């Protein structure tokens, strides 16, 4: 894409394209439930570019009636912007009865609109451009917090949906390649360590 095309690309404030709400919160501390209750996604349960493992979530003592309006759906995005960390995670194959902790912001793309793909939005929120915007807004404090208002006012470039799809596809291929490279490096490291250990053992044996 040339410079002129980039400059002419449509941009829109995020609040015009998505609904942003806080996760489930209570006035009292959540406690684990021995039986029944609601599964809660906490900050420790998510990592950038990794799917959520719903089977490992803690079950909290929460009334389904009070939590029902906070149930998460596939295609929604969890945004974390606290304690010096800024990233988002796209939710997929969400089972019924799962909520996000109150420290998250939950983004839902407006139904019926076709200008913004959730997958592209998640990619953009993790991009260098978006992170620079959030850092400019919040400053350098390790305790910085990205507020709902700051997220709503984020201007997001809107390529054609077909281009959004291609961007996400290309990025996912890169992540797959990176994972395979890390696996190969791990195997290589194990082989090198084994050779070094064998060399040391043989050298010590020769000196006896």
C-alpha cells in the first residue's frame, strides 16, 4: 500500500463501531466455589495471541442471575490496559456461563455493521500504532491505566474488509512460523546440550 493510499484510508473512532463495557464486578471479593457458580477469566488466564483455556478457569461463587447479562460471547474482545501492560485477546468458542473479571474492558463490534472485522480489531489493538497511542495517553508510569474513554477515542484505520481479512491471515501465518521456529530452536538446544554433556563426560573419563 503506497503512502497516498494510507493517507486517504478511512478512519473512525472506536466508539462508533463497538460497544465497550467493563467486566463483571462486585462490591465484595470473589470467592471460589466448591460446586456450581460461574467461570471467571482473570488476567492470569490470558496471553496475547493465545486462545483462552476455558477448562482451567476458576469457578467463583456468583449467582447466575446476577452474572447473566455479563456472559461473554465468541467474537468479543477482552482488553487489558493496566500495570504497564497493554494487549487484547479475541474470544472464540466461548462456553455458556463465562464472565470476565471487572478489571477487563469487553469490546463487542456493533451487530449489523460490516466495516470492521473483530479479528482485525484485535490485531490493531495489539499493533505498535495502537500501543503508542495508549502510551502517549497514559504516560510512562508502570501503574498506568487505559481508560474506557481513551479506548473509545482511539482512531482505527479501516481498510476494506477483504484487506482486513488478509492482514489477519498474514499475521497468523507469521505467528505459526514463529511458533515452529521456537520449537526447532528448543530441539536444537536440547541436542547441543546433549553433545556438550557427552563431551564433558568423555573428557573427564579420559583423564582418570
